[in-house]
C-alpha cells in the first residue's frame, strides 16, 4: 500500500503545480515525464496516465469536488482539492481497469486523517467515514445533479453508458469499503487521557532583608546671580517706529487728497439748485462721500497698455508664416486689380443683404422651435392626465385579482402541510429497519480486515527487499564519486598580452595592440563631437537672429490688424443700429394660438380630475414649478432675440479691439 500511496502523492504534487491559465497541458506533461526519469518505468507510466486523465477531464472532476466542499466538506482543507480530484478520476475512469481490490489498496494508502473525518465533530452519534466516497457514490447525487452537470459538457447517452452505469454497479462494494474504513478509524481512536495532577506551588523560606539606611542629603550648590535681561529686548527698534510714522503720515495725506478730489467732482456734477457747500468734519465727509481712486494731478496710477506676451519658437514661426501668406495674398490681389480685374463691392453688399435675411429666418425658426417645445409640453400634460385615469382603473382590477390569488395560496398551503405529514410518517417507519442491516454488514467487515492484513504484510516484505537493493546501489555510486574527487587537478594559466593567439583569422592582433587602436578611435570620436558641437552653436545663433526678425514683423502686423478690426467694428455697429426689427411670422402666431387652446383644455381636465379624485392634488407644486420653468425659459428666449436683433454676440471682441 505504501507503493500506491507514493504514486498518488507524486500525482497530487504535480497536479498542484499545474495552472490552467498559464501552463499548456502537453508541455506540462513533457516536463513531468523528464522529472520522473529516476523512477521505474511502471511507476512512470501509472503517474503519467493518472495525471493526463486528471488534466483531460478537469472540468468533470472540478464539478464534483467543488460541490463536495460546498455541501459535506466544509471542515476539509483546500490543500486536499487535488487529492479528491485524483480519487474521483480513479473511481470514474480506472475502476474497471484496476480492479476493486487494487482500488481499495489505493484508498487505504491515503492518510487516515484526510479520508476519515466526520462532518460535525460535536455530534458523537453521527457515523464517521470517508466523506468524499460517501458523497460521490451516493445514488441520489449520481442520478440527479452529477448527471445533469456532466451532460452539459458531453453527450447524455455517453455519460450514462460509460460513466454513471459502472459507478452504480460498483456502488454496493464501495459502500462495504466505506463501512470497513469506518470500523478501522473507530478501533484506532485513542482513549481519552486522564487529567494530570496539578503542581501546587509553595512559598520559599527566605531570610528577611535588612532595612536600608537613609543617605545623607547632598549640599545645595550656590549659583552666581544672573544678569538681568536688558529692556531693549522687549521694545521695537527706533528705525521701525520711524518707518511706521512715515507710513501713517503718507496714508493720511493721500486720503485727504482723494477726499478733496471727490468733493470737487461732486460739486461740479450737482445742479445749481442743489449745489450747497458741504460742511462738517472730516469723519462725516468720509462717511458721506466714500473715497474712490481717481486720476488726479498729484496721485497718478500708471497701467501699461501693451503687456508683452512671451511666445515660444513654434508660435513665432507659425504666426510669422501666417502674416507672410496674408501679405502675399494682398499683393496678388493688388496685382490683379492693376491688371484690370473686377471689384467685389457689389457682391459684398448682396452678401450682407442675404446674411441679414438668413438671420431673420433663423430668429423665426428658433421662436418656432421654442413654441413647439411648449406645445409638446402641454400635450404631454394632457397625456399624463389621461394616463392617471387609466392607472386608477387598473389598480382596482389588480386589487380584485390579488384577493383571488390569496385564496388560492391558502388552499395550496393546506395541501402541502398534509403531504408533509405523510412523508414524515414514512421516514419514521424506514428508520426502524436500519439496525437489521447493520448486523449483516458487521460480518463482511471482519473478513475484509483479515484479507487486508495478510496483503499488507506481503507488500511490506517486498518493499524492504527493494529498499536494501537501492541502498547498496547508492553506496557503490558514492564510493565511485569520492574516488573521482581525490584525483589532482591543475589550476592556473599564464597569459602573454603581447602575443598573437594564432587562430589564423583575418586582422588578428594582440591585446596590447587592440588597446592602442581603441585609444586612437576614442580620440577621433572626441574630435568629431567637438566639431559637431561648434556647428550646432553656430546654427542656434543664426536661428535666434531669424526669430528676432520674425517677432519684429509680427508686432507690426498685429498693430495694423488691430486698427483694421476697430474700423470694421465701427461699420458693423452702424449697420446694426440702422437695421429694422424682424416682422412677426404667421407660423409663430399659429403656434401661440394652439398653445393657448391646449392650456385651456389642460385647466379644464385638471378641474375634472380634482373633482373626481381628491388624491390628484398632490403633484400641484410640481406643476407650478414646471410652469415657472417654462415662463423663465420664454423670457430668456425673448432676451436672446432682442440681443440678436441689436447685433448678436459679436460686440465683445470688437470692443476689446477698439479699446486696444
């Protein structure tokens, strides 16, 4: 049995190292075959056959083992997952080939603590035994969920004919094996140990120590009196006080100048009838006329108009190329005009008229879209009100159906209770016949124990002879290795760096010559790097000069474009002031009439709902919020329409250009 246990342990060890996501089964089996060359050919063939079968039918085996851990194997370790997979493979695929006796030997070779554990150790009356075999060979499991799960992967006819039917045939003999192992585990259990006597401690008979003498107090050392801290430490310096005085004086003077400038400005702005002299103290004047920063002859604040903007090389080159293209295009246009080409003034006027017409159409279309959205909102409210009426009728029908279903459910509950009581009575009658079956199984266990003991003695004898032969062969190999290690070896080798190896290769040289040539190559490379560095520096200087010229050209072009943009904005402003308001469209008027009709209809429908169903008054705040939202949206649309009529969204950038 130890031989089979060693083989099964080897299979379990290799199976634990296999990772489905990372390893390929064929390559993994080749690597395992190489690592098992030290074993006998019979052992290698058995290990490789079982390992390849476990890898091939891994999905089937995993279904059974995972279900075992969920139901009966909660107290088993996850380390034994591969062990249960191997046992499941042997029972399913190799039981006919191995024979029942060899299968029993393999099961008995496994550790007793792994195979014989109870599900609940705190229940002494529960029978103990190999839980996995009991779980797997349970007819109820084989014919129900195991058959269904395996049929999802392979054909149901193949599963039933080749796997489930043989397992059902072997089920009685496997049950005898399980009962036999239960008896062995019960007989090998050690009796409870008696409680050891507790040691009682005793106190030591020690001599009482002498009381310690009180030491004499040490004299207090006399310390010299320290010098007092100077008063200047807690006072600020005179320079800081002078600076604070100057700051307060300057601030007061600036406030007075600002106050006088504001008073003079207000006097100039007031009419003669209201222009009376302002009297009162300075504090009252400050409260009446709060100081504001103004430009005065004595207080002037400078703000630079043109703030320099730092541009990178890419931006400078891009902008310079843009202005260069614009200049070339302008020159081409002037050349064409000189040659006699036509002017685009008439086309531009026609284009402006068409743009104004398109703008009016866009405004009318936007107003139509807004009114259509409002109309759809009103229609949605009407549809919601009609849906509420339908929902109310459906609720009443659902209540009637629910009452009928409750009556039917109560009747089914009564029938189920009666059937459950009958089933309990049948189970109680079946438990009475268990004792007679247990006495019959006890006789078969005794015979099986005697056979197993005789076979184990023969296996142990053969195993001892094989171990002696292996030990003798190892001793011979060790003596041969030690004899080889005692032979003397020559260490060290003389090397001449100036000598050529003489291999007959082209360009062959000694190590000293090779070092000299490498030094010359490094010197040439350093000289080339210096020349290249000088060329790069010269190119950078040339490029910086070109960039400086481009920046000067860009500043001139920007100034010219700013002036032209200001002129265009003035022309656009004049045209917008002279434009007339767009006329009212017939589609807009028609949509407004339809919206008013839908609103009146909605109010009538809401009044009817309020009278018929008082619970419908709950969503009133929501309706008010929606009405307020649509009112604000309509106002914002009107404001936008007025802004577009006055000139659109263009004045912002134009004003900035004009200010520049």
